[in-house]
C-alpha cells in the first residue's frame, strides 16, 4: 500500500506503527514549522491573560508585564525577564499548578536555574498570603538548602509579589515581544543555554 502523503490529505496511516519514512519526514517538516510559530502562540496566550483571573487591581497580563519590567529594571538577563513575562501563563489552563506549566514551556529554552525558579515560584509565593487561608506559609523552606533557593526568594520578592501596582510604569507587551521571540527561537535543549551560569542580580 502506498503511504506517500499528499498536501491535501496528509499521511495515510491510521496507526503510528504503520507510517513510512517518507510520511514521517513529511510530518517532521510540518512539526518544525509549527514549532517555529511557538512565539506567536505565546503572544496569544499572554494577551488572553488580560481577561483571566479577576479581583486584583491589575489584570494577569498587566501583572506579567510589570513582573518583566521590574526584572529588567533590576538588571536581570533576558532569560529571567522572559521568564517573568510568562511565569503566570499557565493560569488559564492549569490554575492549580500554573508554575509547573510555565516551567515546562520555558525548560527547553532557558538556563536550568530559571526553569527551577519558575517551577517553584507558586510555592515560594505562598509565604506572603497562605496564613490568610489557614495554610502553611513556610512550605518553601523545604528547599532552603537548594543552590537556587535564594534566586527563587528574590524572584518572588522583587518581581512577583510586588507586581500588582496599577501606578507602576509598566512597559507594554510589544516592548517585550522581541525578547520573547529571541528566547523561544533558540535551539531546544541546547546544553550551552541550559547550563549557562547566572548573570542576573
């Protein structure tokens, strides 16, 4: 049976095990194109935060932009700035574990320290409010011996918990778009990027 794909119907197999080398080469090219458009989908996801969780004095989008603005003003590198920008992008689909979703999105493209900080920021952030819900605010202390513990404390203190001020001179999404596109256009899982030492403050 001929499994050669066409531009109209794509592959012909109905089980992955039946695909041919030619079909998978065809699919790989489509996947490559799809991966290249990741920054466009992230921009859409960030814009959607403008209509996300309500109740604060700023929208989730404004909070994210303010986090990134504060990180840049503090002299952080591009990895940390972009991480601050997307750290709450999981709120839409993963409100109970948004930190892990954001970290998973970042993991192939930024140094490992930044990924860990974003993965843990939800837990570390609880130190500021958990007691109001009769929950333990000190859960983050279980990681006190981790080499990136202070990095996460700093991220939450300076760029996350402080970024709910409607009067702060926050930069627009268009300002950060080139940075986002630069980071998410990198080669995925490049050891030179993932293992790069921190240059942020």
